[in-house]
DNA sequence: TTGTAGGCGTTATCAG
DNA sequence: CTGATAACGCCTACAA
C-alpha cells in the first residue's frame, strides 16, 4: 500500500479534492466557480456543497500561472503619505475590497525612473489592470503601459492623449480659478508659493500665471518654489522668502493645503492680518482648512472619487465593456472661506 | 513539420530558454539565481550572460506555486489615510524596495472582522512574512498568525505576549507622560479628548487616568470621546463638548495631533488664550505641530522607524537569524512647545 | 557541483 | 454541458 505523497502545500484542499467529492471533473469545478452560467444547475449545487464542506479556496498563484493573468490591480502613486494620494488609494481599496482582485501598490517617490522600474516589476505579474498617477510618464513607461495587455487608467489629471483611460481634473484650471478668486476679491500682488513642484503643481502654476497675465500683473518675483517635499513648516519658510522678495504682496495662492496652513501660521506669528492684509488660497481642501481660524479658502478636489471611478472604469473594461468616454473630468470646486473674505 | 505550440504566456523567455542558451540544466539556472554560492564560478558567469542577453526574469507566480512560498510581505493596517499608519507603511515600502519581496497591503478599517477576513486571504498566498498593526487581534486572527508558518511582526505597541515579534512603544506611558507634563506645568483640570478610540487610544486614556488619579484629580466628566474618525474639525467640536461639560477645564490632552489642532483652532476662535487659559498636548508630533502658532506640545512617536525595524526583524527571521529580542520598544519623546509654556 | 524526474494547483484546448 | 489531457514556469527531492 503506497503512502500518498505528502502535499508540499499546507494540506489545503485542492480542486481535485472538490472534484472527487462532487463526482465531477476538476475542470467542471473550475468552471462552476468562474462561469456558473456554463454549468448545469445540478452540478453547480453539488460542487458548491463540496466546496463548502471542504473549505476549498482556489490558489491564486496556481490560477495566475495557468491563466497567464493575475487577479491583481497594479497601482502606482508618487507618495504614500501625501494625503491626496492616500485618499485616491483608499478609494481604490474600498472599491476592490469585495472583489477577487488584490492590489499591488507601488511608491514612485515622484521619480520617473522609479516608475519605470516598478512598472517592469508589475508587468511580470500580468496584472488585470494598471492605475497610475499622472500623465507625464517617460517614453519607456508609456510603452510598458501600452504593451501591458490590460486596461490602464491614469488618474489625477485630464489630458488629450491617455494611454487608455483617464480620470481626474484640470490642474491648470484649478490654479487659474483660485487666482481669479483672489483677483475678484480685490487682491492684486498675488504670490504663488509651491513646494515639490511635480507636473501637476507646474500646471497649477501655469494657471496662476495665466490669470495674472490676463490682468497684466504677472511678475516672476511673485513666484516662490522649492523642490523640497511639502510640509506645513515649509509653508512658513516659503512665505518668509516670498515676503523678502516682495514685501508688498497681498495674496498667496498655495500649491497645496499644507503650504497654505504654514502660510497662515506664519502670518499669525508675524501679526499679518488674514484676510485683511494678505489673502490665502490653498489647494485640495483638506478637512483642516474648514476648521482653521480663520478658515481657509481652497480648491476642493475629489480624490476618493477619482480612485473609485478609476476602478469602476477598469472593472468595466475587464468585463469587456469599453466605457463611452475614456476621459472623465471630475472637476473641482472653489470653496470660499474667511481667508479671502475681505 | 509540426508547428511549435505557441506559448500561452506572452512569449517571455523561460528558465528553459536560459538553460539551453547557457548549455546547462534548468535547475542550475534556478540555483545560480537563488543560491549563487552553490554554483561554480564558470557556470554562473555563462548563466548570467544568457540571462542578460535574453532579458530573463523569473515568473513570481510560477515560483510561488512551485515553492509553496510567495515572496510577499503581508501588511495589515487599520487606515491608509491616517498619517500615522501611512508613515509606518512608507517605512516598510522603503525597506523592501531593493529586495525581491512584494508587499500585499490590507486596510482593516479598524475592524477585527475585516482583519480576520484579510488574514485569511493573505494566508492563501503563503507570504514570506506578516506585519500587522496592534496587539489586540481576535482569537481567530491570532490563530491565523500563529499558523501562518512565517515570521510575524506586530507593530505600534509593546506588550508581554507577542505572536512572534513586536516593535512599538507604550501608549499607556505616552499618555501618562503627556498628562504629567501638563500637571508639571501647573494645569489641574486637565481634560482628555479623543476620537475613534481604538485600543491604542484606550491605553493612552488609561495613562492619562493613571496620572490624574495619582494626584487625586481624575474626574470622569473630564473625559470626552467619540467613536467617529479623527479629524481637525472634530477636535473643535469635542472641545466645545468638553467645555460644556466642564467649563473650568484648563488643559487638554488630545488623543492625536489632528484633534489637538482642532482644539487649538477652537480656542483661538473662542478667544481662549493658549497656553495661558488652556494648555494643549497632542500625540504623534506631526510636522504641523511645530509650525502651528502657538506651536503645540506633543508626544513624538517613531512611526517610520517602526516600519523599518519591523522589516529588518522579519528579514532576519527569514534568513534564519532569530533576533535576540523579540520585543523592541522604540519609545517616544515629549516635545515641549508653546502650547503648554505658561 | 550538476542533472533527471516529477509535481505544485489551476486553466486552455479540444473532443465528446 | 462535461471531461481528458496537456501545459503554465519553476522548484523539491533524489541521484549521479
């Protein structure tokens, strides 16, 4: 009597065990689980019973190997701690939590090279879909995305030429709207302050510039930027720099809300009245902008919704339904608050 | 002439291709890649040449299937957007970026049931290591961790009875230290304000209580909590609630920095002097506490370092080196600032 | 040190 | 609608 060869795996039941117990072929079990419609009612019930009794769960690795396709969403973002991307990622996770898809998350650290590297690693898994932040991929990254053989969703921006699908909003318009609001409220010497100027920040700056040039008030000395990572402390420093260059400035459009909060704190510390002497506008509308004193005007963006929408579009594409519109603009919303109410 | 059967996979080179080109057996290629020391210098060079020329990269799914062990770190955190856990996760990602290990990240939403569910899903992959937040797993979760057959690191806390390894600090001590500082600075009617009271927050509260009882000043009416998720806005509301219950309070120990910032804003809006009338202490020491005006005293915790350390310990365990100490206390640091300097 | 044989658990293919 | 057979790409076990 030959001893059954011990399983290398942890002794989990396999599809063969289920098939035996249900009295059918293994492939029928496989089908019953993946395409219930193609298996007769009777067998389906028997198989389900066997699955439940045995506690069978398909092995994702075996499945990926056999089908040359992993049930994985690859997600690439430039930062894990920046609340903006954390919200997008949360939307993605929430949308996928009840699906069979796993998530492979990568942090590019705002680096195109890192993005290329991660894309190559991700491609090895033959993911079911790829979600990447931004539209400024390197040529190699773009080629990797195009040849990935799966739906691709670029998020956070709009643009004319998506690799596949696109969900986001116009940072240029956001920057222009914010600046126009300051102008409308009577501010004139309006500074732009920004840290870690990634492509999206650059476009907000371009929007700011367009608005300022439209009224003939653009001046390069009004622009203060740094490659350093954003933080509230940095906002304080940048305002000091900006004031040193241009002591008469009377408004600030900040690249993001962290910077804006720093600017607000620095104003208070320096006894500069907000909004009377200086008006402040942030970007993203984090919760704290509403809570601040004075509350801070900001451009609300829909990060969580972008994540959800990206998944919905990818899921539809996987199901074979190419969406009518490959580019979705979720827009933004100017939230007027005390910091510009003079 | 039979046509060679087309590969199901995307035509990527396989280990057999490399073996053929290098004139060796497939297994030798496999070994050369995983345990270079066990392959002769000559062959290793030939194989490496073939690998480079072909652009061969091992298929992680096939590898996982054959070895019954995936090169994956499973990571479970209660929130993706809470900066505290985002920092831990960032530390984990940074520590693993140059390793062959992928990361499987799960969001438990502060739910024990979600944690159980995710743990079960993760176990299917036979991960190389598991990192989970907290020490209050459900009995089932704990059993899943114990039988996972891989190193397990619990993070964010200390405790006497780790599943395997543990990296963190004492939230009880942190809460007590924060409270004692307020006492030392002359505050007496010190409130505790906290949102989303997870186990760690509960222990901070216990530390607060211990400090207050030590001087005979504990009063349940000083404690205001809510199950809602933390936010700056919520901090404002909670302070109003706390003042309604106890108008004479003169100090606040906040569960975390978001709440603390909200409390600060509410004080300013209500023209309550800080630190003169009310002293404020936060928890975690986010960057903004130093930038705030007035700057806010907080308990600095080492989240990023916790993530790095957890990975280092897991990596060592994988390499067969059980660490001398299975429990690592990274401590915390009280950072005294203007909000308590009266 | 290297190779041979076989299996890991699942799905694609194609026939019935 | 169902099933037998052959991959998928790699690794473990054992032998040489």
